[in-house]
C-alpha cells in the first residue's frame, strides 16, 4: 500500500534523524516515518529511545542516546553517526527545556540553564547537521517552537493545581522561530530547507488522564473545540520533510487548531 503513495510524499529509504523521538509527540512522529518506510534514527535521553523502539517492535528504526545539552558530545555524535550512516536527508529536533517554575521563583541560573538547553544546544546540534547537509546540497530540517513562542498563556486556563506555561519556555521557543528563519536563509542556496512547527494544546496522556478539567479548559480555548492528537504533529513533520514541501523554508507552521488566530 505504501508503494501507492505519490513520489512527492514518499519518504521511502530516506535517512531521517529524530531527536527527542521517545517523547509523546516524538513517538508518533517516529512511528509515522517508519510506516512511510523511512530509515529512522531515534535519539533521546538515557534508555528512552531503546525502550520505545523495542517495546513498539519498530522495524527500520535504530536508537541512540544523547543529551544535547552536552554540546561537545552532540558534535561528536553527529560526526560519528555520519561516518556510520551517512548524511541524513531529514533532521527533526523535538527536544525542549523548561524549569516548570512560576515566574516569581525563577533564578538567573534557571533562566540561563533553560536557554542553554533549549536554544544553545539546539543551535550547536542543528549547525553540526546542517553544515553537512549543505555540503551535500540537500536536506530538510524541522525544529520545534510552540504557540507560546508567539502568544502568552491564558491565565484562566491555568488555575490550581496547574501552573502557567513557564516564561523561559516561551522565550526559548520564540528564539527557535527566529533561528529557523536565519538558518533557512543561510543555507537556502545549498538546497537545505529549515522550518519549524509550533504545536498548540497537545497535553500528554498523563495530563489528559489526571487533569481532565484542565484539558477541557484548553479545548475550550481552541477554535476547533478540542486538543490536538499526536498523529497530527507527526503528519506535519512528514509533510515538511517530503518533496511536497520542496519550496517551503523559513516558515513556522502553527499546528494549534487555530489557537493563535483569536
């Protein structure tokens, strides 16, 4: 059945690396990409990627461990992986950083640490991959921003026991959007596209199970009247990686059910 997919959407045999691939949205993304017969490298912290790949019995998916906050290790990882696997056709980065603290409790150290994990580490890793793609004159990069990189949280949604989406998280995600534009221009003539996705309300399964009232409030703020499903992020990633998006670069794709249209 996969062979019937038009070539413009076909990811068969494409080498795609997914960082943060064992998270809620990352898992759905990896699963869809392997269903589309891409050759996927799933990378995450500790044993998360290995556990996910083995528990789901995924074929054509390799796993690896990396904490991208260790920027020296990240650059070494890219060099070693390219030596072993070749330059990837696609690179997806779903990693993020946050303290989950209230603004009043944030320290300067907290803020700097999150900026390092969310911005500096993403830049170093993306540059290492993107430079190799540029040398090969091909590649598609998909970074992850957030609706909270462009709008503020509705305070009435985050009543106790929920905390508002943290300030430093939104600041970092706004930076990802600008990084996307910069890299798209920088590597544009090298045929490397760089886009980002800004998810809207995508509470993970634990939140959906344990905080149904919160999820209902989130849904009520969405023009579509519901929260997002992980597969809806995965489809957007696959589109941006594919030839269907071959003339799309430097864009922030809001997958938010219309949240930022209010």
